[in-house]
C-alpha cells in the first residue's frame, strides 16, 4: 500500500506541476509586450497562498514529502508569476496587487504559521488546523471555474474555457483524490473530490458546446457577462485572431 501511494503521489506531482506551470505561456507574452494588459493578478496570488499553506501542511504531516515537493515547486513558480505581474502591471493595478500580495502572501501565511507553532498545542491539532484552512482555500480555487462555465452556457462557446486546462484540473484532482484515499487524508481528499466533479462537468460542457462554438466563431461579436461587469469581445471570422482589449471593445460597441 505504501509503495502504491508513493507511485500515485509521484504521478500527482507531475500533473500538479503541469497545472502550476500552465501560466508560463501567458507570462511569456506579458514579458514580450511588457504589459499585463487586462489580465488579473488575483488567480496567481490565490494560487501562491494555496501552495504555501499546503507546503506547510506537508511539513507538519508525517510522510508528507510528496506534498512538500509539489507545492514547494508550485510556490516558486507562483512567486515568479506574481513578481512578473508586479513588474509589468499598470501603476494603479500594481499598487492594488502589491497590497494583496502583502496581505495574502506574506501577512496571512506568517500569521497561520505563528498561530500553529505558538498557540496550538499537539501535532494532530496543528495538522487539523492547517488542513482545514488548506482544504478550504483549495475548494474555493476549484470553484473558481464556475464563472467560466456560466460564460460557456451563456455564449454557447467554449472559447473561454480551454480544453487543456480543464483536462489538467480533472487529471490532477483524480490522482490526488486516489492518493488521499490510499493515505487516508480527508483534507487532501475533500477538495480534490470536488475538483474531480467540477472538472468532469467542464469537460462535459466542452464536448456539448464544441460544435456550437464553431458556428459562433463565424459571428461578428459576442457579449458576455463576467461578474459585475460586462465584457464585450469581438470574435473575428478567423479562429486564430487575437482578442482585443475589453475596454477598447466597449468603446467600439458604444459608437
């Protein structure tokens, strides 16, 4: 059983690292353009918080080496992404992002570490405390794609829900879900079970709307709602054309 859990854990390390490394292409474009354009830094800040807490959880947990390695690498990658975002973001966005980094990526993790080591007594209680926090943040991250799923249904287009990312989420959650059952860790199991379910729904939606997306690509424009703001995107008849800046598109739509 120990050998099997180790093998599954290694596979989980590979899938998780692919998932954590997925923004490399995005930030390569950011560096080339020397601008973050309309990108939002919140996903990278939240992922950095998530990997930091899981690394700490792995350090507390006996036999948590695999959790430490994958989340340690994830933490390094997210630090790089957040740093690049801060370097190339517009001044207003840079100030807001820096404030969030200070609170969520510095102050909050240090507070959790201090409470765990100084206030909570007993190894099992420490592990439970950090495990609940880590699982809660992971659940919030797995639930984040719900907005993109809503967009897919509204627009009947899968343009804003990449297949590769949905597949990586599904595979990663599946592997870590199996790993959690083998090592009997509910804190690893609950968020990854939810992630597997959401990843499955995303792939089902992708399959269902893929054909409809091809038809919509021929249309001149699509209006979608994401959160409190309305984002107007122009879809050119050529599939590989770039999506223009949402603010510019809103200006065009107003004319």
